[in-house]
C-alpha cells in the first residue's frame, strides 16, 4: 500500500517472479483496491515461471512444482552462504525432498497438528520425515493455523526428525 506514495524509497523497476497466474492475481488486486496499490514512481513487471533454474549474481534459485495446486511452487535458494528451501503450500511429494536435499534451512508448510491432517498441507510428522529424508540441518515449520501450538508441533516433528526444529513467527530472523 505504501507504493502509491511518491515518497517511496524505491524508484527503479520492480520485477516480481512467481508461479503462473501471478500477474492475473495482481490485476485482480488492482481491480479491488484501484490506485491504492499502483506504484507512483516505479514500474512493476511480472515473470511467471514453472519448474526452472534462475541465476542472479551469486544466487541460484531453483523452482519445482509442489503438491497443492497446479501453480504451487517450492524454491531452493543457493549462495556461498548456504542453502535455504521454502515449500510454500504442499502435501508430501518427492519434489520437496529433492529441493530440500542437504539444505541448511528447510522451511515447510505445517498447517495442522498430526491428528488434523488436511490434504494439500503437511503435518509436523510429515514435515519431520521430509526433513530427515532431505538431510537438512534446520527444519522451520510455518503457515500455522490457529489450532497449532508450538510445543505440540515440535514434539510431533521430533518423532521423525532429530535435527534442529524451529516454529516460525512473524519477523523472525534465522541464520544458517
């Protein structure tokens, strides 16, 4: 919303890269909010991707489809500092294990506790199993619904993963 003001800190073009449908989603937001979301001092462009590998200087970003919707993607970001993988919404699938292989930080959807499995999302034990199979160093559980309690999630994830487990919170900083 701050983009609409001419006092924006950004002046150069912004390119947003994401799954197919991103530009249409943004267009829908513009229809709903009108000029409130329209930047006044820079241009917004979209690049829609499927499974791909992108290079940005010292960063390599790999995307693969996840098991949620046909557009759902997970991302692996590699640099000299380490490897971070983010699943986005997903159910158990081989692609998240492939993306997460030997990651320093594996950030996984964990919307509900084990006893409340919902298709298209992971439970703590499933997330732990994926982290174990991927051989990651730190598992971060995120996309938590209100029924989730931190201690329960960690306890359940520890049943299938012995590494470091963190429950995400807003504005959290994690260092590899």
